[in-house]
């Protein structure tokens, strides 16, 4: 029997947490469904998806931005790409589009052109409360009105929507099978250093600037601390400039020997397991796959209370949650965890246990598979 084909439409111009979350979810469902991905023209994510064995299509998506040229092109390109997506779905025999974030509206155009025959699932991976509200409310209305199902990545996201049964929470799944041994916690190093990892693309608002400030204050009290930033710039000039600003701040603070900057991690699991503590001080997160990865792989976590991370662990039991944008609290948490090896050991064990239960298959990809089945049955 031929499997139903689902086109996953993703705006990622590089490998992002949102894209990885979908890969983790669709992988175990390939026995039931066939998946093909639609990504922006020239996206560096293509090679990763093709390595996973997914057919990949490209469309020249244009996002809303402050640039006048993009604003002028947005509506015409939305209509054109909606037409292209409709034609692609018809040609490939897909009857369901999964929009991997609710700001990509091409699926609604494709659905209209198909006279409603193509079904649409909208996945909300941004925290709408943190977005420009006129846009967020518009996207919310479109999702609630025209999507066949709205999937929220966390309860923090779900609270933005009304009580409609069309809207539900499906958590992102755990990463795949571990490929590296579980690390010893605490790690024993000849130099006695404690290594902190900040794993995130260099994007304003992801919290690296606050991490530099907090580390500077913590390092003044404990010079055994080391901090490594790992991430990509997604090929965007504004992200390259942000990384340069971070590097300049580190130089000015005299921390060049204690803080290093690296590019995109090809082996996220290894990077996380080599660290003693993972930091995530993002200003807004709908979920945070990076935090989930840290807990799953057994690396103690300090995260900001910025939305989704609060749902991933138990504060004080399996990690530390600090107030959003509170640099002194971040500094205190770093010092507390760095100087207490026993606490790191307890957090590592408790985090591994907690996420393996909360984000088990029945609450994640199996639930998404049930959503697909329900939506397809409505035809």
C-alpha cells in the first residue's frame, strides 16, 4: 500500500533547531508516511536532509523584513511560491503540507488553489508573545482559520492561542540513539578547568552577549572556568556582525585565553558531552532543542526562564532556571554549579531520567503521527 506523502515546508537557510526537531520527528514515522522537504533556494540544510535520505525541493521563499526590497517582493512572491507549492504537491501526489513554522504562509495559498483538497498543518515554533504583535496576531488568525491543525511545540506557545480543539501541543522528540559513551560527571581534568558550552547560532537575542557578561563576572571569582561558543551565522551579514561584536567584547574584557569561538558543530552530541555545563540564556524560546539535547546527553544545564525551557526540566532538581535577562543571576548560577561537582552529578542523572519519560515516543513523534492520520482522514 502506498504511503501518504507529506511535504514538510521549512524556511531554514541553514541547519536550525526547528529543522532538526522535524528531522527527529519524521525519521521514526517513515514506516507510516513518506516525507519530502521543501526549503529555501540555496539552503545549506539540503545536504543534511539528503544524507537522511529525504527528497528535497527548493523554492525562493521571501520573508518579511525591514528591508524595503523584501517588503515590495513579499506578496507577489508569496502568491507565486504558493502556486509553485500547489503544483509541486499535485505533481508529487502529496495531500498534506506541514508548515514548520506559522510565518510561512505559502501553504494557505496552495490550499486555496487546490479548493481545499490539500490539507495544512501549521507548526508554531516561535514564542508568539515575543514577536511583533500585529504580525503575530495575523499569523495566529490565519492558523486558527485556515490550517486544518495547529501544532504548538510547548505549553508556553499554546497559551497564546484560543481554546479551539484545532490547536494542540506536541513536544519535540528526543535525539536519536546516542553514539558516544555517557560522560563521567564530574569530569576529571589535569588543569582542573570547568568547561562551559554555549551552543547556538550567532543571532541577536540568543543570549550570547549576556553569557559574555555573566562569564566575565564569574571568571573574576573562579579563573578555572572556560567558555566555548559554538554555532553558525547562517550566511547572514547581521549574524556575522553579532559574532564580531561578541569577540570584540571578549578581547576588551581580557578574556581571550578563557573564551573561544567556533563554527557550526557537525557532531552536537560530542560537543555537549565534552562540556561540564551547557548555558542557554536566550531571551525567547518556544522550546529549545539545545536544552533538551543537554538534558538527554547528561550535561548539566543552566537556562533562562524565557518560555519553553521551563517545561524541559525541574528547576533545582535536574538543572538551574534563571530569570530572563538577569545577568547577576546567571553569574550566580554559573558559580554555584561550577564549584559543586556533586550537584552537577545529580543534575546530569536527574535530567537524563526526566526527559526520557516526559519526551517519550507517545508524547512526541507518535502523537504527531496521530495528528497526520486524523487530518488525512478528514478528506
